[in-house]
C-alpha cells in the first residue's frame, strides 16, 4: 500500500517535471501566446481525479515554484493554483456522476478561473496591460484543446500506479 | 474498511479546506507584499532559482542550437561565397565609417580632458546570443547564453546592431536574463538627439510601440526624431540610439504631450547581441570649477 502511494506521488512529481519542461520549451517570442497553461492542466487533473493527494497548500507550493522559475509576481501562480485546487475539489466531488458535457463545463470553468485570478493580480500590480490580456484568449483555447491529451496521458499512468 | 475510511476522510476534510485556503491567501498576500515592497529580499531567491534551473534551461536550448548549426553547415558553396562577398563590402564600409568615428573620439577625449571629466568613451563589450524568450508571453524577457562567468552583471545594457535592446535583470553562472525595453516594467532615461531634451521612455508590452513619458507639452519634438540614451542613471552610457518617434499628440492645456516611438533594435528577431561592459560615468564627475583653477572664490 505504502509503495503504491509512493508510486502515485512519484507520478505526480514526474508529470509536474514534464509540464515544467513543456512550459519552458523554447519557442519564438511571437508564438508566446500559443502555449497552453500546463500548470493549470496538471493542477486540475490531480484536484479532480485524486483530490486526496493534492491539497491547497501543496498547490500553493507548486505555484510558488512556478512563480520563481518563470519570474512572475511572487504569489500570483501560488494563489491561483490554491484557488483552482480548492474549487476543483469542491465541485469535482461527484465527478464520477458527471456526464461528458458537465465535465467539460467544469474544466472550462477551472481553466478560466486560474487565468482570471492570475491576470487580475498582474493587472492590479501593473505586470500586464489590457492589450496583452486579450491575447490570453489563445492561451485559454489551447489549454482547453490540450486537456483531453493531458487527461488521457495522466489517467493512464496514474491508474497503473494506483 | 481501509478504503471506506479513506473516502470518509476525503469528504470530512472539505470544511477544513476553506480555512486552509484562507491561510494560503494570507501567506501569499504577505509574500506578494514583500516582493513588491522589498524586491531586494526576494532577489537572492530568484538568483539561486535561476542557478538551480540553469542546467535544464541550457539543455532545453540545445535542440534549437543543433538545428541552427545543421542549417548553417548545409548552406551551399555558392550561398557562402555570396555571403562572404556581402560581408566584405560591409566591412569595408564600416571601416571607412570607423576612421571618422576614431577621429571624432580623439577630439572628444581632448575636449573632455580639458574639463577634466572622468568620462571614458571606451566601452567594453561581451558578445552573446539569445537562447529563448520568456515562458511568460506578457513578459518581454529573453535568455542569453552568457552569464557571471563571462563577466555579465545585473544592470548591464544590452544592444543589437541597430539600437538598445534592454538590460540584464538576472544572471547565473552561464546564463542571464535580459528585460527588453518593450516590457511594461522597463523605463529608460532618453534624450532627443536633435535638441538634447530629456524624457523617460517606457515600455508598453508591445515590441513596436514605446511611450515617451514626462515630455513637456512645449517640448520641441517631431515624428522621425531619434531618441538616444541620455546617460542619466547608473548603467546606460549616453549617446546610444534607442527609438524613433512615430506619433506626437499635443493637447492644449495638458502638462505632458502624448508621444510614442518605435524601437530601433529588432526586439523580435535579433539573435546576436552585445552586452556593454562598462558602467556609464555620471555627469557628477565633470568639475566645471577646474576650468578656472586659479580664480579666488569671493567671500
């Protein structure tokens, strides 16, 4: 049992590492807004499918690591991550009973929430301008498109470990 | 039984989560306050994080580097000859221009020596290559392949062949991060080359548009004017071209004019840059009194 639990944490860490590499994979500056929000996808998956493994404090810590490595306003990723995990765990309690449309609506809501909290903080503290916020629509769209791939890949590895 | 208890705990813990979220919000607010109010306290954390993350970033830059090298080695003999010819003619052009520059420089040095100024016109530089843009698209920050090992320090100005690009904001052993002048957190003291009037050039988060702030409504400025570094501040030496004025809007009754400029450096496409090595000398060093050394000061 303990070994199985450890295996799941290992999967969490490895998948986070993969997300970090995907987030930092060098792409041309003009395609900067065409990169999915990998951290949100990781958080939403673990919050919805393994709520007992990912709490708000752990989400906050992961967000803080993201803040430091990306050079963002310290605490912006941390707060948005904690909120997304909190809301995800609350609304995803009956995930097994949700049909595909309800699941999709929930994921869209959580991705929008993550981006909205972060962008609001960046706007307040002048880290981003309104004209740049508009570009985040492409980030939102690509994040939603990437969700089926992420959920499929993570579900395969996590089910095997669990 | 074990499975049942685990499930039970999972549901029972939810009211507790609200308090936890509140705790997170309080801690995050404190961290955010420190980051905004005392950035110097956070600076070492960012530095060590970049240092720790450096091997990963370097490793990630290799696919592009390998692609570039392969691309270059696949150039045909004819293409290389053409390029060589072009570069030779450019070199000749530049050397002719340099002859004039060195004459002007010598004259300038003589004049500066006359007023015993500590200004040194020789700027050393480090050649560097841009590895990648920031993973955060709203930030105009790029990664250079040189760092502390090569002598790069935080604050050093970065230029490309056509103008000022930005400034080093973080450096690890073998990498450094440069904030471009287009970033909306960047501001640079400039002056109009034609009239020598000063203002502040601020980024707007757009690589094609910068805003000139604190330019008086009465300022003599027109479209096409070149803005250059004014040398005010610690790191940027005076006289390097930064931007070209693209739009001037003056509203009667308002203290400041609305002026926009286009950067001269190719912020989007430049791959090779120069990091200036020497700090700008402050105008404080210029001692005007020394021109008249023997005059008695009236008491």
